[in-house]
C-alpha cells in the first residue's frame, strides 16, 4: 500500500469519491479504536490496521473517518522508515479533514500528526503553533480529550524550543489539574511534570 500511495498524486487522493455508507463508517470507527488498543497491547498490528483503513478508503470511498486513517497510516509509515511518506500522509490527513467538512477531527489529527510525523520537515515553532490551533479547535468542537492532548504537546514542544522552564512548568501543572478535573489520563504529562 505504501508503494501504491507513493505513485498516486495528492490531488487524486483528495478527489477520491466520498461514501455515506453507514456500515463503512462503523467499520472505520472500529478499526480506529483497534489502532489505539493495539498501541498498548500489540504494536505490531498497527500497520495492518491503518493499512486496512486506507485500503477501505480507496476501495469504497472516503468516509468521515478516512482522515484519521491517513494520519495513522502516516505514523506507521514513518515507523517503518518512510519519513517522507509518513509526513505526506499526515499532511493529506489534515487536507482531507478540511475537504470532507469534518472540523471536529482536525484537533485529533493534529494531535496525531504534529508530534509523530511533522518534525520530519517542519520547525518545532510551527508544530507548537499547530498544537495551539488543535487545542483551540478541540475546545470549540467539544473534543476535550484532543484539546488537552494538543495542549500537553504544545507545552512539551515549547520546552524543546527553549521557552522559559518556569512558565512551562506552571502550564504543565495547570494541564495536570485539568486532566484530574476531567478524569482523563495523560501518561507523558505525568512523567513530564514529575521531572519539572
């Protein structure tokens, strides 16, 4: 699939037919959930799951979940050593979300693409700005999980860009309070705050 996609122009992918098939959407959502489960219990399955999601998008049309499929496929492509292909898939995921009119996914896609594949060709400052946008969009769409995740990545990226450690420490503690209040769990936030 990676070689197949490499031969397909971005415009062709962006112009794939759209599908309103509810069964397809349900299957894609299930695969999306599998992707997150397998991250914890069976990382070797990540390529298969994201590959199948992208394959379904090509065969049956783009669904509202397809942008997440391309984002996840980009991460797995990068992990398999195809950094440029991973970045391309991540960029396409964001464009697809805008083209399909699913602004609620943009925050989630930013939380996947920016920390995992964008560093391949974007400066950390741009990545931090994208996380700020993802945080704001998540809040506006009611996606607190992606909003908080983007906010956490924002502070971590700010740390990497050399921002004042006192400010970052204060922000990370604020983020942790927000996670506790919302009963969400953020492992890297806990670890990062611990070291601050």
